[in-house]
């Protein structure tokens, strides 16, 4: 059954402090952020009626806007409330929550200071990001690289930064893969199109350094869970020629949650006990059940 188009659904979206009918939540075609990529957003997940790590997401949204040179006219507490109120109005217990801020249509051109800053929150049902995720996903290598930190505000969860991610994702699915693994500007292993990556070798976890990557909330959760289990985590530069030396691999993100990887190009990995434990621990953590 085809999924209902996102513009044509029942329900309500919170916009600039009030709820509007889902189908009437619109912006003008000359909205500045549409043309110049300066929208910032978050992806939160609710489990059993509660949004996991809500404050972290709301604060990161404010930080992202500041990286792009503007202030969202709502406090972190007000953003939290907008998200929880929208979730409650949706009637959903488990859901995806999307706060997004953008520059309006008061002026057009590269200059942006005359534009009003808007904020909206939408909530909808979204199941597993990948089909049959515990089987493990298949990755290809992307030709697109993550940019250097002096070329773009890479710590912002900004709409414009996802252009190459969309291109890499579409190419990967055209090739028959589930997603793409991207290198950074130095040729180091970076991340997938919307998730951080972890590798396992001899019972230890290895993950790329975070100097150019988004400050990952799920990534922090994995580090916490590994610490609780006494698993050593090595955060370092990882190079493509190391990929054959790892036995397990998994990716993490709010949408992807924790998803095992079964192959990268022609290299095969077997989701083992460590990966399965991370998946199970995360499911407990987001529901407040991890001791």
C-alpha cells in the first residue's frame, strides 16, 4: 500500500506558536531558506508517548541556527513544549518528531537579515528506517565526501548540508544498496548519509573522530551503553584500507536507531553478540528501562 503524501494528511502541525491544519501548513515559494539552504531541523523519536533525549535535540536545534547566523525566537523550554504538545495532539505513542526552523520570505537574495525566523513541529508515524534491519544493511562507498570544517558549518544540522547525502543515498539505492558510506575531505571514514558508524574488532569498538561530524545524540548513547558494559571504545581516524580488519559494523542515528551492517561493497560483516547487545540496550534506554 502506497504511503500517503506528506502534504496530504489529516492532523495538525505546530507553526510559530499555534496549531494549523496539516494541509494548510505552508510557506511561500520565495521563502529564503528554500532558495539558500539555511533551514535547520531535528529528528526526534517518541517511544511509548515520551520523546527520547528531547532537551538535547531542542538545544542542538538552537545551536544549529546560531551556526548559520540566526536566532530562533523560542527558548529551549518552549521548543520542548511545542514538541510534546504536538505529539500529544497527534494521538501517537511511538512517532517521529520533526522541529524545523527557517528564514522567511520578507526579502530575497543572498542577504538574509530582514527575514523573519519561523519554527514548526510535525509528528507522524515512522517505523524502522530500514526494512528488516536486524538482517543487516548493505552499504556502498559514496563518491561524495563530507566537507572540510572551514568550508561549511558542519556542526549544524542544516538542510543545505544534506544535499550531498540525498545524492549519495539515491545513487546507493539505484545500485541496489541500502545506503552509502561517505569519506571526509581527508579520505577518512566519516559516516553514512544520515547516521554515524561503528566497527568492532576483538571485542572493542572503533568509531571515527567527531571533528567534522554532527554532535550525534544516538552516538553519545552508544558510548554510554558501551561504558556500562565495560566495552572499550576507541575514537580515532579510520581509513578505508582498515575495513577488512573489522568483524562487525553498525550504524546509529535517531531515525536509523541502531542498525547492523552486513556488507560494505564486497566486504561482509556478521552482526554478532556485541551488536545485538547494543540494539537491545538501546531499545531499553529509549524507553527508560536500561538499568
